[in-house]
C-alpha cells in the first residue's frame, strides 16, 4: 500500500495516472456539490481556429499540478465540497453547431437537476449559450434568470445578422439570444474587459441596447480594480451568478494560446483578472466556465492551459467556500 504522503506527491505529478480534472473522481453529478465538465466544441466560433475543442483534454493534462489549497480563502476546496469530474458533453454531430448547443443544454439539465454547480472548460464561447439555456430559470437559479459576470475582449452580443459564418447560436450570439429567451438578466450582469475587435464604431451598441453593464478595458484602466469590483458586487447583488471567462480577456503575453487574440491593447494581467473574479466571492455562484483555449498554439510549458486551470481553481474555490458555509 502506498504511503499517504507518497501518494499525495504522486498525485501532484501531471504526467502520472489517469487524467481527470484536478484529480477528481470520474462519476456522475448526483450527490455532488460541484460538477466539473469538459465541453470539447469548436463549431460555434465559425472560423478556421477550430482547435478549441482540444481545451478540456489539455486542461485535464495539467490540472493535477495546480494548487490543492487556497491560501487567500484558507480552504481546501477538495475537502470542503464534494467535487467530481463528470466527463465531456458527447457530440456525435460535432460539425453541426446547432445540434451541439442542444446537446450541451440536455447535458447540463441533468447537472442542474442533480443540484451540482457546474464549472466547465471549453470549447469556444458558444458553449455558454448551451449551458445557460439549462441553468437560466432552473433549479440552481431558483427559477430566476441568471446574472453574468462576463470577462472578455468581445461582447458576444452580435445582432447585425442572425448567424456567424453559418452558426446561429454562435460564440458571438449567446449574450443576445439568452436575454431574448429570458434566461439572463442583462441589467444585472457585468461585461468587463472589452477591447476589440471592432469592425464598426457602434460595436458596443447591442450590449447597451440590451442593458448590459459594460466596463471596457480603457475604462478599467481609468477607474481601477477597486472601483470596478465595487460596481460588480452592487450589480450582481443577491442574484444567481454565472461566471464566464474568455481567455482572450487576458493579455496575449499571459495567455498566448487563445482564439481571436487582441494584441492591439493591453489585456488583463492574471492578478487583475483574478481580482475581478473575486468580486463574486460570497455571492450565489451557480456555475462558471473558461473558454477559447487553443492548445495547439500553446507554449511548450503549457502556460495557457495552466492559466486556464488557475482560473477554474478560483471558481471552484469560491463555490466550495459557499458550500462550507452553508
């Protein structure tokens, strides 16, 4: 029998054993507080950068080497909550975006019914639409629409045309159609870090029209972290909160292997992004996701995958802290 300390040492080796997210057991969501899931989907982005479906496998590969305890919150999330890796959403029609979005929704309806709060890794940003179609107005949300804490370089509230290169519920459309369907309350949601890729001078207007609370990257630099965090806490309040984190909100020097890089203006450094995430600490977080990783473009040291895992760890720890307090 392996000594417990030796086992702990081995568990922290990313290259040893069968990879699951953060070494969690691979079981279903029933009886779990937190359900970790992979969503290996790329066809919602509609571009040639389709390797985002490799994100879940890349994160499983490195997540064992992540921190096991949270020194700021002073908790061990793996002891404070029941957490499982529930596997990947199955996509037998992986090249059909609309079929994939509905399969995501059905997968997460099962998680919602089990009462487990999902923390997911994508996949392109269209996965958020499929997930929140299941969570908005669901059991975890107490029948209410969710409020987004959305960190991104882009709005994903695209209304100029009803598709993006053929994908209707695309990575560019979910912020609009979820609001149209009543699963999200934009007026109680935050979009933070927006800095590009504008193709027209009114690129932010659809978000304003829906009532989203917007903080562009330029405004963030002017106002500072503390002021934006205070606004975020006030806007989210007592609402059911869903966190969606597009890795392109980070500066490319921090996370180089993402789709739709925005190099023309400095993005968040990791401390700034984590500081914004922590605005949700103590709030009713019902789930979260990390999206748009491109493992085939990562550095040999897997820095983008490691960064994505660190962001997931923050979400997991905040939810686990809520569970421990309940």
